[in-house]
C-alpha cells in the first residue's frame, strides 16, 4: 500500500499544478489509508506537505508580482493565530475517546477524519459548481476579514487542508482581487498557515522525516507535471470531474467510518 501511496502523492501536487488548487484535499486520505498513519499525525504531515507544495506553487506568482503582500499580512495574521491556538492547545486537548454509544466509539482520530470528510464534501461542491464571482459586491471591513481569517485558520489546523477553496472566494468577492492575484495570494497564505501549523504540532508528534520528505518531494514533482499538462489541457474543464471524485471519496469516508465500523 505504501508503494501505491507514493504514486498517489503525485496527485497531490499534480492537481495543484493543473487545477490551481484542490490537491490538499487528497493529502490526509492518502496518508491515512495508504500509509497507515493515524489521523492526528496525518493532519500534521498534511500541513507540511500542503505548505511546501503551496510555497513552491506561489513562487511563479511572486515573480510576476501577483501576490498581494498586504493582504497576506492582514488576512494571514489572524489566521496564523488561529492555527497556533488550534494546533498547540485545542488538538492536543481533544480526548482520545470522546463518547461511546452501543458499538460506536467516537475517537479523536475518527473525529478528525470525519471533519475532513465533511470538508471534502463541501469543497467538492465549489469545484463542481465553480466559483461564484460577485463583481459588484461591496468590500468587507477589517472585522469581517479577521473573522474569515480565524475561521480558515481553524479549518486548516484541525484537518490539515489548505482551504484554498475557502480563501479564494473571500479574496475575489470580498477584497476584489483579480483572479490570478487571488490564487497567488491564496497559495502564500496557505504556505504560511500550513508550515507554521506543522511547526506548532512538533511538541506532540513524532516525525518520520525521511518518509515525510519523500512524500513532499513527490508532491512537488507533481506540481511541475500538473503545470506542464495545464499548458496542454484546460484545467477549468477538468475541475468539475475532480470535484465529483472528491465528493465520492468524502462520502465513502463518511459511510465506511461510521456505518461500517
């Protein structure tokens, strides 16, 4: 299964390079089901992999000056604080067994996995339907932006996903950033949030650095492959199909981890 997992790791970066996002939604399932890594450690590994791939993915946007650094700071600061509090205090404080009902036991690992599956279902909707751009929508105030940053920081920290499908609509609809700038800015925010989230997790996890670096390296290779293919194929046309795939995976996890325990 690990060999399959290494091949599947290419898809993490490949989808990011081809579709401009969505790769992080595959990371935890690959780590949990193919590498057999428990959910808490898988979310931490995911933060590193997602952060590293997003950092590489944002490099070209930085060179083209398509990253709004002021937005990265304004949006990212409350998000980073939320990531720190969630990974440093909330995740370690979750009990190993939350409750038991008949034969059903809700463990910490299961809770994080179910939250991730729900996120997959939500993310699949935006991929299938496409982003809704509101050209005449009023710009939001600082308070609303802070609230959005905190929410996305908590989501990132809990489930180990970058949350680009949540960040980009905020940047486009609420801050009126051009789409390419929104994508570049989103990648920068994801990189900062995810890598710091991983650092904040080091106090309660044990890392197999060789395994983590190999998976990350393969995912980064996937970015370049996806970017190359994107010059030949329109990624936007493939995104709905990828969304259906994510929906099926999320539904599968919800069913197998609850009804088929």
